[in-house]
């Protein structure tokens, strides 16, 4: 089975360390036979999620970007989610997008849950003493509550702009090796546990 894998930059700032890490991961996955898609949170601007409207339950009532994000996730076997750590947590826009996608999936009468059995690998960037650990711990709990299968392995890049060279590659060979290992685990698990066939 050819696994379908989405690399999602969970950051709205183009060119940020998290966005660059997502690009590096996409480049590293490109030689595999995965059906690879790359996207950024900025592609799905959403209003604040305050819970589904009272008496609702129709997917059509959600914002179009929430439906598009949920549909894209529902088509995947695996997801690499990359985000920055901000004040010891993930970006508010990312939590908001996950809440919207989960709500859309719960209301979908066709039964296409975006997170159930989705294999997820997590990576984060940190600066100013943050290494992404707190952000990833919170994301792990959020995604597990939505039904995703989150890999134990994760990547935390505690550096800013100087972590990447002029071509966008991670400077530290050991960190590049850790990224490759995480991607190998994501690829293998997505192929073995792929949900598209059943």
C-alpha cells in the first residue's frame, strides 16, 4: 500500500523556523513512494472556535476552511505536524484549527472522521529557552482525544533561524538524522496501519 502523508506546518508565519522544518521534512519524504502533500495552517484561516452552534450537527454550517481541512485530513494515512512553541504551548491558531476539524468530523453524516486511526508524528521548534516539549505534550493529548494514533517518537528543534543553512537544510547532522528517523517511523506506521483500505 502506498501511504498518503500530509506534512502540515502548524504556523501562520511564512518562513518561520517551523515552516522551514516542515519544508525540510517534505524534501526528505519526497524520494519515498508516499503520496505526499504539503500544506500550511495559513492556508486555512478560521474564526475562533466556540463550540458548535446550539442545535447544529450539519457539516455545512461550519466554515468552508474547516470542512476543507477536515476533508484533507480524512484522506490521509499519516500526518507530520510541525509547530513552534509559544509560551510553553502550541500556537492558538493550531489548537483552533484542530478543534474545528474535529467538530466537522463529528458532525459528518458520511462518517469520515479526520483523526480516527490517523498516524501522527509531531515536531516542534523553540526559541528563547523553549525546546517544544510543552507544546508537543499538549498536542499529543489533544490529538489522542480526537482519536489519532500519535507516535511516541518526536522531534524538538531548540533553535531559531541559525538552525538552517542557506539551502534550508538543518545544520546539525545529528538533528537531521533524528528527523530522518522520525519520518521513517511515520512512513512505516502509515503504510502498516493505513486506513484508506478499510
